[in-house]
C-alpha cells in the first residue's frame, strides 16, 4: 500500500512535539568493547542490506576544539550494535561494511558523520542515504531526527543523553538506550519514508548528481589530530 503525506499541513511546533508520547528502542542491544565482539558483529552486519546509522561524539566545551567520534551505532532488523571506539578501533573489515555499495546506511546528516569518522579510518561514502533529504523529497520539510519522527510517526525522541560524555570508559544505561534508539529510528523512518509518494513539488531534475567521494582525512598529516587522540 502506498501512503501519501500532506506537505501542506504545518509541521508540529516544539511545544506540540513535547506533548507527544516518547519512543524508545526496546529490542536487543549489543555493546562492542572487545576485538572478538567486533569480529562477531561484523559477520552479522555483512548479512544486512540496510543499516540504521548514527554516531556520538563527546560534546565540545572549548571554542575551536574538535572531538573525534566515540561511538558508532548500527541497527539491523534484529538488534542494534554499539561500537565503543574507546575500546576498539575501526578496522579494515568494519570499514568494508561502512563503505559497501551493497549495504545501505541510513541516517540524518550521515555525510557529516562519515567525514568525522574518516579522521579515524578512511571510508568511502557508498550507499549513504540522508533521511532529511529523503523526507524533503516526500514533502516533509522537517530536517532533524526528532522533527521527522514527530511529524511522521507521532512520537517524540528524548534528547536527555545527547550532550553527555560519550568518550567515557563505561556508558550509562540512559546513554546506551539513547544511542540505540537513534540508530533504530533511522531504520524505522527510512522504511516509512520510502512508502510515501514523492512530493508533487519535488523534481529529480533539481537534484544534481554529485561525484562519489572517498574520505581520507586519516591519511593526511594534520597537527590537530595530535590534540584529539586524548579524547578517545
């Protein structure tokens, strides 16, 4: 069944979103903190065709500072994997999954996440779908995960753990739930968005095809990185 979205309907206000019921991932969560666990997770992730994707980074409290990603979240239809970069590194096998053309990775501002991850390990931006752009294609002008979820599904996403310390040795229960929910929602929203008709105001001719990029910041000698290692 093909659904339609009324793009003429005003988006929910912040106050209206706050009144909505909360949405929370209640499935299996696998926290990756060892190389052995990472290998097992990669073997499972290779079987997926679509992955909900997100990253978390320690907040910046100093002007001009830059922190590297501390967590990678990948959601399958069965479970969510949280790869804690404090304990394990991105390796060639994980990079292969993240760079695969056969495995779609879906999330909000996903290209920015990839650029930041590529400061840790070179990645290719194959198979990336930005949910904000997809939502716009369907006539939903909401850009953030919270606003897309509220207007499409009628639920609010709690952001209480967003500015917590993602570089800590041990993640709290709230951090784990928050991180897993964001990745799972990416997958859920994608599956709902693709069922919508394209907006009559959307034209493929208006979208320019961009040349695929390989993010190779990792290979560049950048003195800033010397100051970033301690954050991981």
